[in-house]
C-alpha cells in the first residue's frame, strides 16, 4: 500500500542518502555502479541470455498463447505466425532496452550525484597466464582485451591474479609493480598485466 511505500522511501532517505556526503562512500558507490554496467549488465552478456531464452522458450511461449488465445484467429497456423511475430518483436524490444540502459543509467547517476568527472575508457589486456580483477569484478579477457568505462579522478583498484604456473611480473600502462594497485584515470588508458 502507499503508506508502506512512503515509509520505505523515508527510510531510504534517512539511512542511505546521508552516506553520499562521504567522498569515500560516494566514490565506492560510483565505481561499483560502473562495474555492474561494464560487466554484469554488459550488452554482450545480456544479448547471449536473450538469444538463449529466445532459442529455448520461443516455441513453448507460442504454444501457450495458441492454447489460451488461439480461438481469436481463424486457424492455428495463423495464430502461431501472429504470436511468433509478437514475441520476436518483444525480444527485439528487450535487446534495445538493455543496449541503451547503460547510457541512461549513467546519466541518471551523474545527475543525481552531481558527477562532474569525465567518463573514460580503461582497456585491460594480459600478457602470459593470469587474470585481472578490477574493483569487484574479474572480466573475461580471453578475447585479448576488455574495455570498461570509469570516471576520471575516482580511484579504481586493479589486482593481478597469476595462474598456478605463473607469477606476476608487472604492469604496463600504469606505474607500480605490486599485484594490487590503485589508479586514478586522467585519460583513456590501456593497461596490461604481465605474467611469466
């Protein structure tokens, strides 16, 4: 009911919003938000899920529609064609929504938190055998490179994770040879973790 929703809104304002007065909390929130946009909600991952859902469930969805709503068509073939067309449009709409989502989500966050920092690209690659953890995620760099967007002057944390048969040698593109480093971007940056 509306009263409960209003109480939840007030609790959020009282408990959560004051945390943004802390620069440390604000920066960590922004970085985590970017992690989600770059990896968890990336269009590549979501596109694969949408395609998988379409491939595995389209026929089942259409049969269900024909069973319960097919009587509105003159014959079953016409009903199948109509429902299939509608579902395919729906999948296209979902795909469009998720491909546009990061842009609008970041705009909303920028407005809400008054973010004036620039959105920059960080490109990660690996030389040798290992992985890179950026903040809270370990992106899939098997295709050679991974590109994410983060804000300038808001620290990001990189951790080199050697495989069992290798050891960390150093970073290229940023200073520091420790396995975990903190970087503040000032421009689009390419970073390579080197393993031997």
